[in-house]
C-alpha cells in the first residue's frame, strides 16, 4: 500500500520553486500525486472501518483496499 505522506512529499517537491519555477507539467503531476494521496487515505480509512484497525496485513483488509474503483468513486 502506498504511503500518502510520501505522495504529498513528491507533490511538494514538484512545486518547490527554489530550484526552478513550476512548469505546467510539474503542476499537473503534483495535483495527480495529491489526488492519489487522498485516494489512498480514503481506501485505508474504509478498509480499517470494515476490517478493523491494526489488520493491515490481513487478507480481508487487502481485499477491501484493492476492490475500490477509481471511476465509481469519481462518479459518487
């Protein structure tokens, strides 16, 4: 499972203007990384809700976590 904090760190690095001004591509990639960070926070919260906190290594947790569909979530 991805670490949402790491994804947000990547987004911040892409937008860090101490090296160079952000380009359109780096801004789009930063937004995408931030979106996936939020997506994985939601997946983890849902899996913990149904499988129970502390069960991240269980098959049930993995099944719930991996069964979410991006398109369906976007529609909701």
